[in-house]
């Protein structure tokens, strides 16, 4: 036996037994916890247990390179965490998880979100921070129950205007991306919290003053011109006051233009 092999074998056996124990517990409790097990694939021995009605699965902090197909067979799943893996793509079978309300895919290697992601009718929380996303799918508006969306720490350069159709969205985290503009359509959302810090935003749309339910807006570390950074640093009240003043000035200018004589036609 090679040196160190004797010590490694018990550790491998212990890890395997630990996985088996988690599978056995999941069959009884409905919650599968395989977090931090150095897994590169879904345990093959899972077929020996009845996991058909599990409602929660945590496979965070492993070494998975893709979303295991086996997980998509657990149609009763309500919460799923694949935080901190190496996932590069998502299987189309993800849409089979029709009961899913919470999905955490942060700290992976995703470069895009497939249409199957937007076919989860009950999803309320979607966390895809710290990936490699450059865009969001326009079909994201079909997630009609979404309340929290975290796409921070990606490479997003623009946002689909369809985000403005997420009628239940309360918390939107866009921190640390490559955004230069914000869609006016976001002003139609019932947002309570909006974080657009660490981007390249120079102007906040004047219509954002209509975000009447907004309690927190974070604009730090942007090259802000409207409102100026010193006003934004004072918080929501001062930001909205500035936007209201700008809106009033624009309305006054439009009124003056409308009333201005157009001149007389010479005959």
C-alpha cells in the first residue's frame, strides 16, 4: 500500500458514509443536504432511496459542472441551492421543477440563462450573482411571481425592458455590473429595494420618482451626473427631490414651448 493511502481510504469511506446518511435522512425528512461534500456528480446511490417527494435540496459548495439531471426528476422541489459550484450550463429539464420557489445559482460559471429558467411559474427568489452573465433573457418577464432578483457581480451591459413587467418584484440587485443606462420601464415596478452601485450609470431616469414603494436605493460608485453624486449620497429623499425638480422644469419648458407664438404667414 502506498504511503498515505491508508489514511486516505478511511477518509473516502467516511465521506461516502456521510453522503449515504444524508440520502437516508432526506428520504424521511424531505430535505436533502449534500453541501460541501466535494461532489463532482450526483450520488449514484441516490437511486436506492425514495427521494420522489423531497421539497428542499442543498448541493452548495461542491464541484458540480452542470445541473444534475437527477434533480430535475424531483418535481416536488420548492427550494434548490447550487451556490458555489462550477456549473457552466443548465439543462432544459430544469423546467420540470414546476413547484420551485427559491433558486440559488450564485458563484458559478454561467454565461447565459436558458429559456427553461423562465418556465418556473412559482419562482419567487432567483439568485444568480457572481457568474459570467452578459445579458438577461427577454422572457424573464414570464416569472410573474418573482419577488427577489439578484444578478449582482456579473458582466451585464444592458437590461431587457421586459424587466418592467415583473409585477411582483420587490428587491432588485444589479450591483457590480457594466450597466451604462437604466430602463425607464423599471419605474413601473413595486420595488422596495434597488441596488445599482458599482456600474457606469450617469443618469437616473426622471420617471424613477414614481417608485413610490421604494425604501432603499443604492447608487454608490457610479459616474453620476443626474442627480449629482453628492446628492445621491444623501439618500432616497434627496434623490427623489432632485428628480421632482427636474420633472417640474421639463414640464414648465414644454408648456412654454406650447404657448410660444409660431409667427404669422406672409402673403
